[in-house]
């Protein structure tokens, strides 16, 4: 792998790695080192750095021939403008860099040499519609016709009869976003392996529970954020109800401590009873403090955390939505240009056939004009594809950045709630400790209750006489 060339599928800012290599979509990078974890070291324009392997695609190296090493010694050099390439199956094919015509058979200067046009997409090493040398390819299933009508028995490599059903698609477009085709999809490295990160699992759209409308992966993440905010609000409401209970309880305790029931109890038991009533007032004060701390240290932070949350979410939503709309617009332009190219190619093929069978007096100049228009349509298609890829690359990079930000915000929200709920349990423990301290004095006085002593003191205070009655004398 080291020393190979690759082409960037998306733009990379380089900010995700300490020594990241910055590049735009469509740039050629030399691979210097392949490391575990999905990161490669590469070089571009003399600058070295690291980048995700999933952002690039390895290129096939073009085979330069003039003369070909594997050719027989008697072969003459290729005509001007022709270049030789090697297909992934190991078969040589030829491309005219002027007309973009492709053929399996070696071209010569002889005017009668037939050429077999290429018609199978995966037979030619391409990257996003380009030869690896940079020459643009037109529609793979709509090859450029030459002035000579190809014979009907010409075959595509690896097949007995060329047909559209045998053409393997490498990509599939869903809602204007291009994905690898499931049947030919190469294994992709996750951007953050093993972390179940948002940036790896929300690229496609999904049906809503009723199966009626599609919801984008980004909308799913936004709904998660909004639901989290709602749960945070409901937790604050729960704590508010808990505060009301504490306040009502403290009010009831304070009121009960002032009731004069059993106020005339005397002795050591009377002292313990009086202290018990006083402990209710102390306990009421403890619960008032508990409710006050719940309000300031738990409820209020839950309510005020990220006051601008909805505004920030709308900003994220509008930004990604605008990029998605731009991508849809670029895709529509690609389809329009693709249709125009098909029409130009059909027109060129028709004129070529008419000239071949002598049904028309069209001159070769007319053919050249039709070919030029077809080439221009192909160039326009490639321009639209390039603009589409740039828009998709921008959307991709912003999706990664924004989903990672949403992931960070969610972690921050959960950690904030965890800390304040821990504060709730800590305050609850402290309240229990204070409540226990209010009854400790009562316990001590109850231990000192002595019925005999109470009786002695009461008798001394309230006695009416200590002379007992005796029997009467006769």
C-alpha cells in the first residue's frame, strides 16, 4: 500500500488529527504509511500529514506504452493522442485523449482498423468518472461511437454478450446522496471505530414509524437533542414538586410544635415531652433549608442549562438543510447534463450510421460537429458532477463536524444532570443527619426519665398531710 496513489473522495480539514493533512475533494495524494485505526500518512504538494482512510480511494496506475513491453517487437508505436491503460482484470485497453474514444483493440495509423468500444463500467479503472490519468470518461453504458460501425459479434471482457443487466454499478444515489452500491461496496473504515459515534451511523434517511415520510439521519439526531431537553425540563418539574412537599412538611411540623397538647406534663417526662415538641420546630427548619437548597442547587440549574438551546438547534438544522438543498440542486443539474449527453450521443450515432449506409449526404464536417457537441455535453456533465461532488463533500464535512458537536452536547447534558442529581442525594443525606441531631436531645432526656423521682417531687409540692387515719376508741 505504501507508495500508492489515492484520490480524495471528500474534503478533509485536518483538524481531527494533531498532524492532519488538509485537502479538497478530487486531489491526488501519495500514501506513505498505513497505520491501525483507519488513519494513513500521505503527502500532497510536498506537505505530509495524516488523514482518514475512508476519505480516499486507491488509484490504478496507468500503463505507459510506446512501445509496450509486452508487445511483440514488430508492433508500431501508438498513433498520436492514444494512451494505453490496464483494466483491473489485467486486460489492456486504449483511450484517445482527444476524442475520449475507448477500445480494446490496439489502434494503428491504418484507416481500416476496426475498434471495439468499451461498454462495461467496471472493465475500466475509473475514479468518480475519470481515468486514473485524469482523462474524463463519458457514460459507461453509452460509449462514443466511431465513424466505423462496430461489428455485432464484438464482446465485452468477461461476458458473451454485452447488455445493461451485466453492468455492475458501483454507486447508488438515494435522495440525491451517493452511496457505495450494496453489491459492490468496499469495506469502509469507521471515522471513530468502537465508539458508536453519531458521525458514523446517521448518513442515510429512515422512514417514520408509520412508514409514510422519510426522516434524515440528522433530523433523528436533532429529535434526540430536543427530547433530551424535554426530559431535562421534566426533571426540573419533578424537583419542584419535591420542594413543595418539603415546604408543606416543614410548615406542618412548625404548626404541630406550637400545639399545647400535654403541656401540663410534669417532671422529667414533662421535660422530655417539651424537648420533643421543640425538635419538631428544629426539624421544620432543617426541611426549609433542604427545600431552599433544592431550588438553588438542583431545580434552577436544570431549568437554566443552555437557555439558547432551541436557537442553537435551529441554527444547526438550517445550516445542514441548506447544504442538503444545494446538494439536491447539484444532483438535478447532473441528471439534466446526463440526459443532454445521452441525446447528443444518440444524435452522433444516428448521423454516423446514416453516413455509413449512404442514407444521407451529411459530410464528415457534420459528423465532427456532432462529435464536438457530444464532447461538450460530456464536459458539461463532468463539470456538473464535479460541482455535485464538491457540494456533497461540503455536506459530508459539515455533517461530521455538526454531529460530533451534537454528540459533545449530549454528553455534556447527561453529565450535568448526573452531577445535580448527585447533589440532590447529598442534600438528602445531610437532611437526614440534621433530623437525627434534632432528636438526640429528646433521646437523652427520655433516658433520664425517673418515675420515682417525679413522684417524690410531685408529692412534696402537692402533699396534703402525712398523718394517716387510726381506729376510733369506744
